[in-house]
């Protein structure tokens, strides 16, 4: 019976244990933040369980779709091109970092202890936060150069749920 319950060889049990730890830790975190963390962890676990979808759902693929969507809807002008290029460079660098960390995590899925699993997840979360810190000033410079119409469109596109839905639709994945 001990072998069946071993976390070190059963990725499903390890994921369940990780989710239980995250849920336990979320008592001190606002409910919306906790549910976001659990949802993100479930997404990583789902990606890890299906190697066939890695190419289709990589962060880089979703970011490229988002870049195309933003460029089209924001109607970037020639005067905004340099600022736009800075934004897209940060987006691509952030996506590459996320993909690298997630690929490392996927490759180690069957070898990680619960603590290693949590540390791996923490690295991904930290990279996401660092990426936002790089993205915000680049986007702020572009946003400041936008017309009122462009700003209104950007505001609408960055509403909660909009970027996720647009990216999933562009990559053919349904939510």
C-alpha cells in the first residue's frame, strides 16, 4: 500500500499534494488570488500531462497570437513603431522565459518531490511577476503615445479575461 501512495513516482498524487499545500497556504491569501494560483497550477499540471499540446499551447505561441491581435486592434502608427517594438520584445522575452521554466518543469515531472514541485512552481510565478515589471514600463511608454481611441481600445483589451479569451481563440483552444 505504501508504494501506491508514494508521491515520488505518481505525478497525479504529487500534483494533488501540491494543490493541497497551495490550498492550505491560501487561507492567508485573498480568495481571488488563491483561486488564481490554483488555476495556474492546474494549467501547468494539464500541460505537463499532455506532451502533444506543448507545441500548440506554448506561452510563446499565445504571445505571438496576442501580439498580432494587439497590433491589429490598436492600429499602431508609424510614430509609435519604436515603442511598439519595445513592447513586443519584452513580451517575447517573457514568453521565452516562461516556456523554458515550464519545459524544465515538465521534464522533471516524474522526478520531483513535493517540495521541488512547489519550488518549480514558485520559479514560474516569480518569472511571471518579473516579466510584468518589465512589461509595464514598456507598455506605459506606448500607451502614453496613443490617441484617445487607441487608449480606449487598449483599456477594453486589457480587461480581466479578454487577453486569455483572445489568445485561446487565436490558437484554436477553447476555454
